[in-house]
């Protein structure tokens, strides 16, 4: 199921459709949408994952994306629908 990402890039708020079938996480999706190559970042992130805890990885990722010009990166709230209700 596709979700919506709300993110800020260079002080401009944007939205993007996201699916875990296409990307590992929302950070990879927004970087691809903005045409940013994450090859070196992903290599370093893997090394940090191998030797440290998830908090260190999250801090590294957040700091790196801030340097790239991203502000908030978050998934939009899911819309709760009653049983039997679907998109029209």
C-alpha cells in the first residue's frame, strides 16, 4: 500500500507517494525524488550499522540529510475508514 511522504527540501514543502516495494525507507525515496546520489552515504550507513546501535545510525542519517538541505521528512497520517468504505 502506498503512503504519502511530507518533506521539506531547501525550505520548500513537498509531498511524494511512497511504497516499501520501491525503497527501503523514506529517506531514500526523497533523495531519489530530488536527484541525489546516496551511494557513499549508504556505504557509510552500513558500516555504522555494523558497529553501533540504531540511535547512532538515525543520528548519522538525520545529520546527513540536514546537510543536503532537507528539513522534516515524515509519513502523512493514514486515513482511517470504516469497514466497507473504499476509495471512489
